C-alpha cells in the first residue's frame, strides 16, 4: 500500500515517514521546502518526495494519485497569533483540499492528525478522554479553533462516506525537531542556567515515536469516525522542568512564576497585539493554557491502536543528544 504523507518535515511527520517504512508501507511525502540537513535522515532516500502544497487543490490531487491511503499531518502549529484567520488557509482550507482529493482519487483510508487541545482538558486525577466535551472555552486560540473546525470537517466527511480516523496528540517530544517546535523548550533548558516555568498547571506528554506508531497503526486498526488521544505521561510543570534540568547534566536554578503574574502579562500582551496589530507569543489565551491543567488519557489508543508507552525522559535525552550534534 502506498501512503501519502503531508507535514513530513515536522516533528511528528519525520517520525511518521520512518514508521510507515518500518511497518512496510511505500511512502510519498509532500513538502514545500526541506529543512537544512534534512537529507541526512536515515530514511530520506526511501521516500518518494513530491513538491506540493496542501493550500493548492491541484497539488493535493497530483500528489495523491496512485496512493491508497493518506496521513494528513500538515498544519500551522505555532500558538500565536490569536486570530483564527491566520490559521484558516493551512489548517482549515488545506484540510478541505485534502478531503476533496481523497474523494476524487478514491482513497481507501484517511488519518487526520488533530490535537488533544480540541477537547476540554482534565486533571491529574481525572484526565480528559475522547468522550470529554470540546474545549469551547479555549476557542479564542486561533490554533485550537482551526484544528477543531478542521476536525469537524473530517467528521462531516465521514458521515458522507469518507473512511477517516482522527488522532489527537498531546505534547510530543523527541529527536529530529528541525524547526524546532516542541523541542524549543528542550533547547531553552539546555542553554540557560536560570529556568523560569509556570508555577501551576501541567501537561500530558508523549514520545513522538509512540505517537507516530499509533498514528500509522490507525491506518488499519482505527475505527472510522473515531478519535484517539495520544498521551502517555502526566507531569506538572515543576516535575517536568526538574526533569529537564537533571537530564541537561548541568547545574540549573528553577524559578516558578506565579500563575496570576503570567495571566496578567498575557492580558497586557493581548491588548498590545490588538493595538499594534502584531502577534505576541504570550497572549491572554496562551497564558491561560500555560497555567492550567492540560491532562489527557491515552487509554483508548493503547487499547485499540496498540500505542506503546515509553518514558518521556528517554525522548528528552535523545532530543538533547540530537540538538547537541546538529
């Protein structure tokens, strides 16, 4: 079976390409540009690379011809600016173009990569599941709102006969983070002696390779129309930054920032964003996300997609080693 992969140059996409090959699939990967040193990936020459954009309908059809399945992992993922419009073309229109091409090319299976953040997060004691309500209180995040809308369009396509499955990864960590994306927090911990972190809240983390394996397994094992949260280890920010400091191998001083201070800074930054029409990393909604519990259960994916459970510490160690050798 030949699988078209979008988003192949992102952190998850890189590992999806390798895992698809490992599970015996032929892989065609769409790209707009290749990061520096990307061709040094061990599986780079085993991929059928095609230069194309998900924002161009004709490109999607051209890339999909001859493929029997699609994993759509491409999206704009940075958590700012606030406005939904900034994410519309890549995350919503791009998904529409992929869905149209799936119908036109008679593709037998689509796996759409959404995000855990579309679901209302739970607590350490009671993590959110796929049955949790959607996070409508967080939709002032343009990113979350765009992923929610794209997910709804995939679900609507399922109702119209498209054989599609959705995976919703939590915070992924691991090597080969070329941009970097989530790896930015690892680089921050490697480079700085003083580590500032939110004084409250936490996240669900997952080794990106576990997420990639579950996503590829969804091609065969996922139930049409089902969503699968990909999450493993639940860590309050204090424990997570203690882990980063320890694994860095260098002396670090950890400084918690009180949640009210972070939220105040986010509110002021949002006012500046509105006034000057320039996006800022710490806006009101991102300050909220940084200081709340963001915990999700991966039990369904472990049960139905055979998702492995690897220690997040290993993912961090290997990411640090990779960054050191770049």
